[in-house]
């Protein structure tokens, strides 16, 4: 009998911080995708300490790599994404899948699935403008479709 708990592995890719400059989540390399066939990236925002706008924003970018060294943006042309949730769109040429630039867009979570052929993937929080007070942010990756289950968090 299989259950959801036994078929997922949770990886903290960015422990809670108050971010105010570009921050990438640890690649799923630290507990990489090897042995799993899918990954769901989750970014959780707290309430920003600054007034967000078009010139004071955070772009969420999805990147992937074969070797954990040379990163490239995941774009809609790559056709490696699984669905989208509210407010998330197919990544543009820079890998941006969500821009958080207004009140009501923070204090939320955003997720995007990756099923591409590359072993490593990560999310980059790209801060634009001077974020004096910052925004609380956490990043997680859920690894799924394991080759062997039950899984164990390490």
C-alpha cells in the first residue's frame, strides 16, 4: 500500500531568511534528484518590510544544470514544467515564472514543477531595487516519483 508521505522527500533549499538581495536556493543537488523523477519547487514569502512596486520587486527564476556549476534559465521552450498555480506563468527567456511586485503578492507561496532531463534545478530570488527592510523567504523542494519507496528524509 502506497501513501503520499512515503513517496515524497522534502529538501530545504533555503532556510528562512529576511532577504534583501539576490538569493538562490541551494540546488536540489545537495539532496539531488538522483533516484527521483520529479521535483516541485516551493517559495514561501512573508510580508515584505518594504512597499513593493515595479521598481522594488522580487523575480522568481527557475534554473537547471547538468553539473551543478553551469546554470541556465528554464524557459517555456524547454517544455519541462508541470502545471502552474495561481499567479505563476510559464517562464520567460530569463526563467522568470513569477514577479512579486505589489501588496497582496507577498505573504503567499508559489510553486512550480520541473520534470526536465537535467539532474539539478533551483530557484533564484532576484531582487530589484533597494529592499531596506527585506522580505521573509523560504524555499523548499519536494522530490517525487521515487525509484524506490518508502523514502526517507536525510
